[in-house]
């Protein structure tokens, strides 16, 4: 029996490789003769660069950048020399993980550091840059990133260089003073997203994700006005409009910014990672597929790793099983799998479950063998 293990991370507990290795150990304890392959996965969120770097035997580069509150940091991204490919995550510079809980402030936080990372990769002669855009602490529509690249934003004669909230009075955007101008000097950029939200509205970047980043109801109104103004001025100045494109609202509107200021292509992050690591060809050679993630629910249908793995497995006629930290019982999700196993143990708190995630994964993997 050949088994492929292709999970995402269990956020706050184990990265994708650690999840895969624990599942593999549990399976081997019960199926000593099974041939097991491991492919750590991601869907555009945190872990995307790691998954691509490991699969393609890349290395890591470091560069100076700024965090969401403009403090200097050292950021890293993956470099695959043979393909002249860079894989980075916006959260490395502008993610929630860069801030303590009491520092969260989407009214002020910007993506300036993401622009610095992209420029660093471009200066090294990359042919393509994959940007995973999940886990953001920002809601600036790519305003900070664009400023790092040389775009200038004005409210009449006053240049806007501070908070995204200032964009409510935006009147003009001036292109970078470079020859040839951006974005023609940039390599191909692919924005890997794990949500399909537009920029604006009840299902947009601000209303859906702003509260998670610490925005109050009043701040949500301010940020929605700022993003609306940004979209209107971009349309007026550049004669295109990406506000309603699926994924435009990813990472606080960075999807919109990458399309508008870098001519980026938006793609489902799972598809980007699956193609890059050759998941389909690996899956064709096995009998059983096991995937998993910290949470499995209706939102998983938007493009999360377990659902992407399951759909590919179904297409290839493979049995597929999921192990999740939490599963809400959603029937539409359940139908994609032959079985779903949940780590949650009666009487164990979520904190304890995360602490013992490796042990619980091994236990569930052993139990799973009864269904094979």
C-alpha cells in the first residue's frame, strides 16, 4: 500500500512538515509495510514559501525591510536558483505574527515591507515572484507596498506618507520616477490567495477581516472609506478596476494592490503550491491520500489545503482522509472525504490539545488505518 500525506500546518502548534511526519509515524506503527510519501502543503497563507522551498530544494535569502508599524526588521524569502524563482509571504513583513496583541492597529499598519521584499527579489534578477498573501496585520490595499516601490499618493498638494486612513482624501497617484517605469521592470508576480473576497462591501477585506486585526466599528467605517477612495482614484488614474476581482480583498486588500501596482496575477494559493511541488503527479502513484489542517469547516471550501487535496484525490479516483484539529461537522465538507478524524479529546482544552498535537496526530493516524 502506498500512502501520500499532504497536510497544511496546525496553526500555533505544528508546521506542515511536522504534521506530516507525525501522521506518518502513526501510520507506520499500524502499517509497517506501507510505503509513505510526505508532501507538506500550503494554500497561500503562512507556510507557502516553506513548502515551495522544500519541494524545489531552494535556499533562503534575507533582506532589510519594515514591519507593519515601520520598525526595521530582517525578512527572509525562498530562492530557487535554477528557475530564478522567489517565493515569499507578505506576513513575513506585514503579518499578525510581527505584532503583539496590543499592537494591532490596522488604521496605521502598512505593507511597506512587502514592497521592500519584492524590490529586493527583483534586484537579484528573478524571473518570477510568488507572494503568499495570508496572515496580514494590514488593511491598506497595498498602499504601503506601492510607496516602497516609488508610487506617490497625494491629497491635492499634500503627499500621503503615513496611515492608510489618510487615503480617504486621496486625489492623485504619481507613478515611480524610473525608466522604464514600473511595473514593466518587475518580474512576473503571482499573488497566491486562500480567500476569494473582493476589496469592498460586506464581504470585502475590511468588513470580513478588519475585526480580527483589531479594528473597532468606527475604524472599520474609516478603512472602508479609505479603500473605496483608493479604488476610485486607481480607476481614474490608470483606467482599470480590480476591486471586484475574487481575491482582491485578500490580506487587507493587498490582492488589489498587487494587481493594480505590480500587474500581478491572482491565483488560488493551493493551485500555485500544488503545481509547484508536483502534487498531482505524486498523487497518481499512490493508493491512499491523507491530508489535514488545524481547522476544517465551511470556510475551507474557499480554497484551503484539505479541500484542494480532497478534490484532486477525487479527480484521480483515490481514497482521501482528513485529520483536523477542529471539525464543525459541515456536511458539504464531509462529502469530500472518505472519513474525517478530529483531534479534539473529551475534557481537553484547546490549549492542551495544541500542546499535545503531535501525540494526538499519531493516535488519530493509527485509528485511521481501521478505515483503509
